């Protein structure tokens, strides 16, 4: 069952986090603050969500974050979202591109001179004849110093203080690895007497290449991450910037922030609606695809609700603002998507526990690697020990593990929003994938939620239009919902309604009246019991089997027709039920209707389990009984569905429903189309599959390559891993995870 935390949520932007170890450290610090009931830190969004019993402790949160070595600031209420998707706090793609190019320009000649000399002996001999080592190595030193301490300074600036605090993270590994190679080379260049004989080698090119390759990786990652938050950025771009408002008898153009509730807004063709409201004059066709996902514009007239951010394709109209600022649907959608993107899946807790220890363990392994090689390795043992220890430090990639889950969540929930599915809670992404039963409320969810004329079975002596026009004329005087449905059917058919006289209502039985002089009686079989029903016996039996209860119409005291008004099934309901069965899921329907009606609808749709005559108060118990088949998702729209939505393992609210239902749900379907259930399941399964791929890569990469970097293959195969190759692999590891998450942007929704 969903748990509702009553503590006050506070959102904080955090600067300086680079890997999963940072996440664990910040969370640990925040949880120590008095009054904090929970803290969740997201590496991909660089944001912490903290549940506070008392908001007066916000300053204490910033202090705790600073003590952990990071900088926190309150997330603005109406921020621009431009930073969404950036992973390294001040390192956007432009800055990283500049620094990567600087590092590459300096590193390439250094790498070429050194490596060509190793690979091609004539080149080495030529180089030595032109420049002596006493000149060449100091030149290498200068080049490597520039690379490490200009574009590469970020690693030392963050990594060394973290190391000194006893809280090492990814930057610490890079700083230690490249720094160790640089320091060893510096000693070999300027104080060779301090090193044992036969160990005077320089690794300036390795230190420079390590920094350059990791910068390349971060640059590529920043580019990819910039696309990760694109769904929210696209929603933000949908917002109109200004509105044409009627004030003091004239139309003025104002920033949307200045529009107030109940003000009148004038919209012209081709303009975006600025805020939510209700049309008071005019009509148009409005493109609501950014909300509902439906491509075709919909007709909207006086009294219709319109949504800010949607596009007026034709016609002009005036509408009254009903929701402005953060209360508009678009603002709420953006907020819901952000909250889901900043959340954590249950699986992430296990990942965080492992990665919190990752960096200290890697440093310990690097020290052990150096010690083993120094004691038991072949000559030059210290050199082998240094190179392999550096390789261990450089190839380890906690960043990939930290990004494996949140990047997939960001892209997955963003894609879901584009398909008209809002995950209000990120946990639902994982839980929906585990669901075995999808239970539906009937009225308004599987059905249209309002009665309409479904059957008009005629006696041979009467015609369809004749009967419908006469019955509708009488029913127009009635306030019964069945009558309203009959009148609507006649209006749709364009039938003129005659003059009604002598109208009489017989409570609980029916009505009689004269229409243009003809006697019309409408009611139950009991009310018209004096008439001959033999011609309708077969039809009555067939309708009963379908769970339908007809009313009858008599004209001039002769039985003319059996009329059925019922709540009709939505066109997409059968498609959705069939698709759920194809996915291997069991379906159920919960209804307050009588069993015969409920079972008839269930038969038409092919639903597996039917729970009929269920009172709203009993829906929770009914859902619990369905758990015998496995975890249950419940789809509903009414206010009486709120407890059931909260009780279900995953509550899915149809977006056309009540606020109470939506607030109780884990997933909201915008526009009310049930195909959103399939889209939600598709996104859930695709996202979880993507996460498992990322985690498999991130953990598998580290588990396999760290021992190789330490030199375990050397005794049997003579294979050692060059630290530069390790740097390239480490850089690409994060890029792989982020790039793999981008594939979720291509997930296809169920077409209309």
C-alpha cells in the first residue's frame, strides 16, 4: 500500500557531486540533521529531496551539505529548467569542450613523441640525436603540468580535499592516478638518485592522456546528459510567455506571471493559450497533443475547459482564467515529471549501499597492487607496481554505477510524459513492471461514464425516426438521465420534436403525453402491462443475457419499441484488455452494478475476473482479494476510487477524473485514453530493462577490468593494462551508460 509521508518536502540543488560515493555521502550527512525523516539524492538531476518535520531546519541542511564538501542551494519554485540534465555542476558542454581541446592540443604531441619512440626504434634514435633526454623530459614535464593543472585542475581541486576529509570519490581516483604518474615522472626527471637503479622512467604522457581522455568522456557525457532532460525542457518551451488580457476596457499584452484568476483572455488563431481557463465566447479547434498525445485538434466551444500551453489552430475566442502560475496543468505536469525524475527506485538503495564503499575499496586495491608488485614482481618492481596501481585507480568507474539508474529514470519518465503518462512517483516505474493483475473500475474508466442510446428495437408497424422523435419529445419534458440520452440521440439525428401536451409522470413507472395529438407512453413492462409483449419476448430475453434492461414505448396504445439506454464501452477498452492479455497479465473489473450487467460487459471485453455489486467502501477489500494472483495495478477515475488507488500496488488515475483520484495515484493518464495503461507498462518494462543493462555494464565492467588492471593476467599471459587504455575505458564507461539511457527516447507508444 502507498505510504503518505506528512513531513514537509524540501528540494535542494547540490553542486560538486560526481559519482555514487558523493550521493551516499550527502544523504548520510542530511539524515544526521535533526528533524529530517528521509533524504534522497539524485546524481543525474544533482538534486536532493528532503522530508522535514520542521522547515526551520533548512539552513541546517545547507550546513550539512557544506560539511560533506558540497554546496547546496534551495531549488527555485519556478526555475527555468535550463540546467536539467547536467551532471557536473559547473561543467556544461561548452566549458568541457574548451578544456578538452586545450588538453588535447598539448597532449597529442607529447603522446606522439613518447609512444612513437617506443613503437618505432629508428624514430627514437632520430629523436635522441636531435634532442637529449635532459631537454626532452623537462619539456614533457612542462606540457604535462599545463594539462594537469589547467584543464585537469578540476580533478585535484575537488578530489584531494575529499581524500583529506576521508571521503574519497571519483575525482580522488583521477587525481591520485594521474598525480602518481606525474610525481613519479617528476622525481625521475629532476631527482633520479632517489629511485632504485633501472627504474628511471617517465610517464608524463600517461598522466596527460589520462586527464585528456577523462575530459573527453565528461564532455560526451555532458552532451548526452543535456538531451536527458529534454522532455521537461520541451514542456517548458510549450509555455506561452505573454497573454492578451482585457483590462479597463482595452486589450493589453502582459507576461503570464501577471495574469490573475478570473481575468478575461483573448486568443487569436495560431496563438498558444497562456493559462488554464473556460471559454466564455467563441469556439475553435485546439491542438492538445502536448497534453493528451492525440495528434488531431479537438473542437472547443463555450463552457469548455482549455489548457495553457496548447495551441489554438483556428478561430478566435475569449476565455476566463481559472488556474494561473504553478496551478496550471502544464506547471503541474512539469512538477510531477521533475519529482519522478528526482526519485529513486527500490533497486537504487542496494546500488547505493555497494557504491558507498566502492572508492575506498578501489584505493585499498591500488595500494595492495603496488605492494604485491613491489615485493613479488619482476624488475623493475617499483615501476611495475606504480603503473598497475595507477591503472587500478584510473579504470575504476563509480560514475557509471551512480548514473546507471537515475539517467534511465530521467529519460524514461520524460518519454512517458510525451506519451501522455505521468509517473507521479518514480517507484511506480519498477513496481509496474512487477504487476500481474490490472484491475479496472467500470464506470467512466472502461465505459464512457454517461448513458447513451444503444438499442432501439422496433415493432414492424413503426419506423426508427418516427418512434425516436415522438419519444424524445416526451422525454424532453423529463429530467431523468435516460430521457436526456434519448433526447441527445434525436438531436444528433437532426429530428424535429413535436409539441407536447397532457404530460403526466408516474413516479417509478413511466410517463405519458400527447405529441402532435398522438398518445405516447414510456415506461417499464409493469407500467405497460396491459399491452401485448409477445412480439418482443425474444428481444427481451436477448437483452437480459447482455445485462441490459429496456424501457418500452407505446404509441396510440400499441407497443412500438424496446429502448435501451446504457453506459457504453469506450472504443479503446477492448484493445487494451486484449493487449494486456498478450503481455501475460490477468485483468479484472470492479463495479457497483448488478452482477448480470457487470458480467455481460466483462464478456464483451474478455475480462478474466469480475467483482460486481461492490460498494465504494468495499473496493479496498476487493483489491486485497485480487492479490492472490500477484501484485495489482488499479485503474480508476472517480472520487470513490481514491482509497483503491492508494491501496493498489500501483494506482493509475485516468486524467479526466477527479483531483482526489489523481492525488492518490502513482501514475496519471493525461487525456483519459485507456491506451495510456499500455504506454505506462511499455515505458516501465523498457526503463527497467534499460536500468538492468546499465547496472550489468557498470558492475560487470568494474568487476572484470579492475583485476586486469591490477595485473592478474600477467603471470599466465604476460598481459598488463596500460593506464592510458584504462582512462579511455573509464571515460567511455560513463558515456555508455548515459548513451544507453537515451535509447528510451525512441520507445513507441500505442497508436490511436
